[in-house]
């Protein structure tokens, strides 16, 4: 029974890693798909702006969350989109754009709080 369980776990791990966007695939997608490249550039810019305005402690939380998203969340989001009929490039572009939007919302909130604090 343990061998069967171990085999199933290994299969799931292999299937998940086979689906994940490798570094080489990421670079190829970035070079070959201008929509993905734009979404990725925007994500990088928003992430950089957050780094500039947040405290080290607060940014560390965003950084950890971002690393988790890159390691698994991005692939999970893209997989769900592909299951909905989108191509791999479209799915990764949408997932990246959605992530940039999410981080932009955090940035907007931080900037609005800073404005309020200045007025007081």
C-alpha cells in the first residue's frame, strides 16, 4: 500500500512540474509574445514600486507571496484558464496581468494611506 501511495505522489509531483513554466519557457514566451512581455514588464514595474514605498518588513511579506506565486500560483492560475479554453500563452499572459493588477491595488492602497497621513 505504501508503494502505491508513493507512486501516486511521485506521479502528481511529476505532472505538476511537467506543467509548470520552466525558466527557458518563460524566456521564450517573453521573447515570442508581446502581450506576455508587456504584462511581465508591468508586473516587474509595480513590484519595484512596492519595494520602493513599503517598509522592509512589509515588502518581505510581498516578496514571499510573490515567490510563492511564481513557484506555483502562476501555474495554477494558468492551468485554470487553459481548462477554460485559453491557449498557454494567453493563460500565462492573463495570469501575469491579473497579478500585476493585484499588486497595483496594494500599491494604490499604500499610496492613498500615505496621502491621508500627509494631510493630517
